[in-house]
C-alpha cells in the first residue's frame, strides 16, 4: 500500500517554545524555567515569551531530566554530569573527524 | 507473552525493602545509562530495569504483582487471569500511554488502563504525550534529502479492553541539510490524546549510519582520497566521489599523504553549508612486475632521497 510521506518540522536553531520543550521532556514548565534561571539550561534572552530552544537544548534537557529522575539527583549535579557527557561527546566527535576513532 | 521476574531484573530478593530496591535501581541505571554504557543491548536492559522499578517501587502494584508471581516463573508463558487485580486499587499517577509504549507487553497488559478490571472511565481531556525515537540515515541523505519508513510500537486498547502493542509505520521526509543530533518534529504523531484530546508530537533524533569513507563534524565532512605518487609529486586534476557526487579536484604539486584540501561549501548543505575536507593518501604501486621493480630501482639510483635524514644533519 502506498504510504503518505509525512514532512516534519526541522528543529534547527531556536525553534521550540518553552511549552514545546517542557512537553517534549514530560516535565512542568516550571521545571524548565527553574533550570534556565539557575543557568543550568541555556537561553540568552531575559524575556520568557521570546525563549526559543534548539535540538541541542532538547537533548540536554531530556538528559538532565533523566539523570534527576533515575538518581534523584540535585539539578546542579545532573547538569554537571550532562556537561561532562556533552564534553565527552564533543571530544569523541573531534577524534572521529581526525580519523582517530575511539570505539 | 513471557512472565517477567522483576526481582530478578533488579537483582534483589522478594523481601527487599523500598530502600534496597531504590539502591539496586540506581546501580543498574548507572550501569546501563545510554550515554556511558558499553554493555550490549544497554537500551533494552534499561527499559526492563525501568519497568521493574515502576512496579516494585509502587507498594500497590508490588503487592498485586507479588500475588500473581506466586504462580509463575520467569520466562514462563503468561496470560493475565481475568480479574487478576480485583481487590487492588491503583491510586496515584497512572501510567501514561507514553510509558506503556516504552514498556513491554507484559507490563502493558498488567498495568495499562485497559488491563485493569474496572479501569478507564476517565472523563477529562488531555493532550497525548510527546514521544521520541532515534533514526539512522545515510550521510548522502543529508545532502540530497530522502524519505525513510520507520516502525514504532504503539500501545492500543483491543476490543477486550487489554492494552496491546501495535506496529505503526510512518514514511518520513528527511530534509536536505540535516545534521547529526538534530530533531524532526512530526506533529500529532505522538501518543494519542485522552478523551478526545489532541495527539502528542513525535520527535525523531537523527544519527548518521557509520560509513568508513566519511567522517562528519557538524556540517563539515572529511574523506580520504587515494592518489598515486606521480599525482602527488607532479600535481594533477583528478575525479573523486563525494557525498554530493563526483567532483573534479586539483591536487597541488608536491603533496604528501595527510595533505588536506578544503572544498568550501561542499559539506552538508544549509544556510551556512559545511566544507568538505579531502585528505590525500599517497598509495604506492606494487613492485610485482619486472618493469615496476626496474622503475623503483631507477628512482633509487637517480633520486637523492632519504626520508629519514634529519633536517640540518
């Protein structure tokens, strides 16, 4: 059976709203706001209504949320572990790009 | 459907305290964490562990499960007896459809909305949960765009009121210029809403299938191109396949292995397209004929070349 091809929306630079991000992580909006206000999740703008988030923010928020839930971790600790995971991935990507695969 | 021994999954005894269950869960959550685990099938194991914890850390569900577990062994064929949970009232936050989608049929049958005797009857409207899935595409798909069919497991209530898992296939357009780690949002393709509420969205996280010919960093692409010693030494115009098709490339005279040539804007397309870095690799012809050996001998005699000679003596 011929299937209809669905076109999605590409989450590029600054596409998701605060509500989108909270929903995609299955958390309350306050969860996101608290983490932005304490500098754990990035957003440059001082105006909540204009907050927009990228694919990278989504991946980061989901990772932090999972760490907090799995280990009942303090948000700062989950963010720290996430920083290290991201740094590790960046270095691995650079090694791979330099032809020095790590795995 | 097989009976799952949740105590075995968490590695605790049937008399484990809530604290022991929590501790065992955290230990396994660390071991199978998708970002760090090198264990095979870590994702699947983590799903089992989450499921076991969801049941055993909830006193009501644990009690109901314990009563059922007296009659079954792990792996044994299992069908939930009718009204198996009668007499139990599962209070608190129920399991959302999204949870059910990520858990096994066994779990969904026991604790899904439809699996409960007297369950359901929710009157309020609620938007369905967003769901997430990872898909692998070829690097060339990011250059040209493509369509991919993906299959997801979706929980659904059958006519008997049980929660079953159904396969849901979607054909998705992969837009040109997508990068690894980027998401595509498919509106309304997430979990169905409750009480006529709208469905959630489905987020697809893009990854590239590993391809030994190319390495990718953001939108930049790196590839090795083999060249002959004379092309490298004398310079040449060569043709080489790249993810965007065959390109003509000028090899500068005096090139060595490892020389990197940048083809600006030939990386992954986008508003700011990436670059393609071509790394030359000089390949020596084998000395497997008299003629080839003779040519190498001529070079040895005629060229004063010692690659081990240090600069300045």
